[in-house]
C-alpha cells in the first residue's frame, strides 16, 4: 500500500504531544506496561503535604534559616533591707541555616525507537491541522501510550529518589540538601553542627538512643517518647510519627501488640483503629501496617528504608533504625517540584530531550523534638 502524505509525524508534532502528556488526560489501552517495582513513601507524603505551607521560616534560593535562643538561666535573688541587687541582660540569639539543593533528572528518547513501533518521523517543526487523525487512531494510540508510560516512569523515578534523598545524609552528593540523617545522625548527637551551630551545645542536639535490644526496647522507646514530650512542652504529640525500619517494626509490633506466643502492652484493635483515625486526620498515605502507642505516637513502617539499605549498604542499617519526627519542628520545603522542561529535538539529531527540575531544603528549628533510635 502506498504511503500517503499523512502517514508520518513531524518532530514539531512529537514535541507538541510530549509537552501535552504531563498535563493531558490518560489514554488507556492494552499497550500499557506494568512497573516491576514501586515504593510507598509515607515520610515524603507527610513532608510534601507541608512543603508548600511552611509553619515557620521561608524558602529562599539559598535555603532556610531560623532564629533561635536559649532559655534564660537566671535564678531568683533573695535580699534583705537596702542590699544592692543584680540586674542581668539577656539577648542570646543565634541563627540556624539549612542550605537548599537544586535537583535535575534528564530524559532522552531515541527517535529510531518510535520508528520501530511503525511510526515514520519527518524532521520538521511544522504542526499540521488534523495530522494525527490522518496518522490513524491505532498508531496515534501507540505513540501517546508510549509517551505517557515514559512520563509515568520518569515521575516515579523522581519521587522514589526524592524519598531516598529526604532520609539519606546525601554524602554522595555534596550539592544536595542535608537529608534527615544528615541533620540527625544515627551514631552521635553531640558531634558536628545543627544548621551551623555546634552540637557541643546540648541545646542543638537531637534525642538519640543506640544499642537497643528486644529486652530494652520498651524502656528505650518510652524514654524517647518522654524526652520528646518534654522537649515540645506537650504541644507536639498529635503531630509525632515514628518511622521504622522492618527489624524495628517487628520488635515494636510484638512488644505493643503481641503475637501468637506473647501478649502485647496495648489492645490490638484499639491501637490499629486509632492509627486509622490519625492517618485520616493527617490526610496522607501511610502503610496499613501501623498502630498507635498509649502516648499518642503513630508507629509505621518506612518502606524506603529497604531501598536505602540496598543502594547505600550503610554501616548502620536502616532496617534497625527508627525516627520520631515532630512535624511542628521539622520542615521540608520545596521551591519547585517536578517542573517539566521540554527541550525538544535538535533538527540535526535523531533524539529528543526533556528535564525535570526541583529545589528542596530540610530544616529544624528545635532539634530536641526529634528522636532517633538504633537497635544493636
């Protein structure tokens, strides 16, 4: 059958379609592919829910900063008669500064791949009225489905790595922002700095318990809850979430909920129902295997910890780590998130390019409200 003038697509039309895919409606047919691996991201879900509405501070190009001050340590002075009294001045204000990181993920599509799908490509920036109708519904569907699948995979790769970066110290990427464990170390609460302030000052330290065993897990967990409640002066319990690696979650689940051979501290039905109530109030996606403690902490698995153990092979396994976060005092801010930039196709190359762009920063104005625990 002879090729008619409309049985091809121009590079201009391809660019137009590729730009329309991120914002357009999904076209479904039997050509869709099944992704082999996806990860739930509860911490990132919670962080991004607050990312566009910071509770304190403000996102700027260089990052975010907080003014902090220690409590006044002055004590009462007792006097008698005309004794001279002391007057003290107190203006100890410091600044905690956290730097942002700009992220990029590039995409490249060889055009000969589309030609293997049966699509002819003409090197032209022309966009012809009705051209896609002339190409035929079947070939148009193949093209649109491929572009949509490519876009979905790109977005999933971005979100998954963003979830990893939000937890990781990001020591492999010096231009990245400091992730959670870059700010709140799993090994030491007193070394390094917090937002540029030395952790030799106890006021800039987070709560850290290491060497936890099955026998000490109950005592360690409740001591950490107590320390965090003291730090937030009773205001942050409803915003506290404990994100656990699998080994920690199994231990805590057995401890609080029990199993076939031992009875737990809490009534399982109450603990799991209260977790659903809390999750509904937070309006974010959290794994169903979660429960509430008697002190009001929502405990959930963090599936991304599995992926981090796989790709980083850290000295301290994430599977044996848990983090208690008070979202009144931890912020993850986004200057831009997954902004799509279509770079089109150079007229002399059989390849097209696109970019996702983002800028993020994580910061805390009160490190004592954040807790980290590590099992031995």
